[in-house]
């Protein structure tokens, strides 16, 4: 992506230097488990509770050393701030077209762990959007995990992750997030998971819509950028991750959508740029 000269967002709180370095046995494995759990739609607090319950976190301790970000981390923090600003520029204009006012989300950058309006946040659980405080939480070392563990590196792949979480904020502002969460609270697990897939695919679509308009406004996309984003969407499909983790898939447990679905909706958003084309709730579930 070409981001030269682009502004950075004012809605970023950098907590990285207040993070504590984590030490103990098995942390590498926990990072990978957390990464896959986030990418396949796992609940953040479920991850933490399960690890605590199994004793896998019993040997982890917090050192007293305040984290000093590396040059790479600072570079990715600047990148994240620039992408957040880019989403602000696009969604402000898109909301104006709908006769609405866009209220940008906040982004918190942290290292290892922090507190959010939705509870404790950990690097092992990956980036997420918390509607309670309308904030995107991100440990920028996650991007290296994407590249090294999943082969999903590249600027637009990383931007897609941020734009996807901002997509959930768009759903929050439009009332979609609250409506679906209410429906999930009175639905069976199977139906609730299907509603989650619809939410996530729409967030993928919104990430594509952002990319379309950002490129229209700033000529930001270079040849191969979209392909990197589509590759990232493909490798984090529920079917692919489940197959890698356990050797088989359980479709009723999907919460983010298959690789093909994620690629399709991201691509649809990136090629149409039309927010009204992102209705993932009306079609029959099998047609998504």
C-alpha cells in the first residue's frame, strides 16, 4: 500500500510502554492457540477462562520490566494509526451519503495485556472491537504472527484486519451489532453461530468497501495488494482453520465463515464500494 504523506489518527491511545513482559512455560504455543482462536471467531474471555481452567497459564508471570517497543513495533504502530485515519476519512464520507454522522472508534495499542470495556485483553486473543467503549484493541506484534504463522503478511493484509474491526464499529453505529446480539441471546447455539457468521462476513465486506473508497480517494492500492488481502481472508476461514487444527470441519461451529465466503464478501466490497450491497442477513444461509 502507498501511504506516503497520509495523516495519522488522533483517536489512538498507546499503552505499549506500560505493558509488562510475559515470561513462563509454553507461551509460544499459547500465542499460536490464541491466534487461531481469534481468527476462527473464538470469544476472548472464553480463551482466557479455558487456559486458566486447564492450568496452562499457571506458570506465566509478569516481569517487572516495562516494555520498550522495537523499531518494528513502532513502525507497525504508525501504520495502524494511519490505517485508522484512513477508515475515518472514508466512513465519514460514506455516512454523510446516508445522512448520518460518523463517530470514529478509538484504537488502543498495547503490548501483552491490557484492560478493555469488555474485560481483560491479551495478545494471545488477537485484535478485537469492544462495543462497550467503542474501541479497537490491537497488539501490533499480531501482524508478525499473521506473517510467520499463517503466511498472511503484507500491508493490505494487515490493513484488512484493522478495517474488519472498524467494520464492526460501523455495524454498531448502524444498530446492526446490537440487533444481532439480541437475536443471538434468544437463539440456539447453531443459529447464534450462523448469525455470527453473517456479522463477520459483513465486516469483511465493509473492509472491502473501505479499500475501494480509500483507493478512489488516495490511489493507495498497488498491484497485488487486493490479492494479499484475499489471501489473508482465505487462510482464516473457519473450514481451513478447523481442518488444520483437528483434521476435520464442524460447519455448525463456524462463527466467521468459510475461506470461500470470506474471500467472496471482501472481494464484493472491494469491487462495488457500495455499502447497500453488503446485506448478509437476507440471503438464505446456504447462499452466503
